[in-house]
C-alpha cells in the first residue's frame, strides 16, 4: 500500500536536483572564467569593441523603433481627437469653417443685392417714352 506522504524522500530528491543544477551552472561559469583568463588582452579588447558596436546598433534600432511607434501612436491619437471633436461640434450645432465660408459668401451676395436695391430706390423717377414711370406699367 502506497502512502501519499513520502516526507523526507521528496525533500532529498529536490535537494539533489537543485545541487546538480547549481553544479552545472558553476561548471559553466568556471569554463567562461578559464576562457577569459587564457585569452590575450588584444582578443578581449576586440571582443569588447564588437560587443560595444552590437549594443550601440541594437540601441539605435530600438530608438528608431520607439520613434516610429511614437509617431504611429501620435497619429492614432490625432485621428481619434479629430473624430471626437467632429462629434462634439455636431452635437453643439457649431458651424464648421466651410459652413462659415459659405455663409460669408451668401451674406456678400445679399449685401450686393441690397446695395443695388438701395441705388434703384435713390434714383429720381423719370418718365419713359410711353408715359410709364421707370418702365413700370400704370395701375
């Protein structure tokens, strides 16, 4: 009959597994240290320069990516604000710039018509050849 509580046996297994993993990690570090110790300073300097170039290239690429992403976000926010402002303007029934321009043109036309009517009204009444005043038929 198997019991569900194995107690110290499970703890021993986990300790052994952990010790094995740590040993492998330390062995890998030992190899890396050994490789560094036996390298010539010129080789190490070349590796450092190569690493520096690689880091700089990656950093530049990351900055460019962030700038491009920022531009995309800015454009998206700008579009959303434009949509929202259009909705708000429509709700408040505010006139857009094209509406204002159209109304300005319409007012200019009406002012011209009014000026023409005013000039006609100021003209003295004259008799036409047929006896009518200003070309208007008598009543």
